[in-house]
C-alpha cells in the first residue's frame, strides 16, 4: 500500500482506541463491516515474549466491528503511516489494507485498517476463554502487561457503548483473579 495522502483516516479496534499514539484532527466511533475483533494474535513483542507469549487483538474475516476512526491531517499522514507500520507490523502478522467504514455521524470514509493474516505463524485462531486467560494472565511485553491491555480495551469499549461480550468476559475474569490474588 502506498502512503497516499488522500487516505487520512485510521480505524482502531484494540489499543488504538485508547492509545492511538499519533496526532489526529478528529475522531469518531465507526463501524467496519466484513471483519470482527478477536484475541487471535500471539504476541512475542508488545504484550509477551517468545518464552512467555501474550495475546493481542486482530481483525478476522466476517461479521463487523465497532471501533474508533481517526482523521489525520494530510501534512501528518506520511509520519503517522510510518509510525503505524512500525507499531503494527513488527512481525508482519497484519495485512495493511484500505476499507470503507461508516462513522457515527453517518459519513462513509476510506480508512487504513490492519487485518490479521490467518496464514501467519502468530495467528492463534479461535481460542476458548480459558485458553485466552492462560495466555494473557502473566504475559508482559515491551508495551506492558497483557492483562492491562485487555482490561483497558474492555473499559474503553464499555465507555463507548460497545458490548463486545468475549472481551468483557475475559476482562471480568482477569479482574476477578487480580482481586482474589
């Protein structure tokens, strides 16, 4: 994909919701059709290590996903795009693509979206909540504790009025363990 300055939108569905890490002009809740959020990517960098891997969100084919869209100014696009490639493409587990999204305002825009590559070795597929919990519980990477990543995402989704049941269930399990421990 080129760094076309005509594409000033970025779609976030995980930590990009609560920590975009780049300058933007506007943000809005947005709907992406054709892909859904799932904890399906083994993390050896941001939220785990090769010896103690964690688990991060990916956009899998099918369904839909409500997340956050960010409009980036054309003059910042090249810098933001380079930042996102460095952040999201550490191991190439995501496919960088352009997709139409619908903003909460009703406007349809084209956004940069990172979809999980199901043929990549770090793709975990569909894991049970117990399997997710086992991976997330004690993993820690360069961006922090895996449990904090899941809990922060769940809290921000709730704040946005997004009821993503699997994320909320795993977050509740992690918080219950923390209180019990």
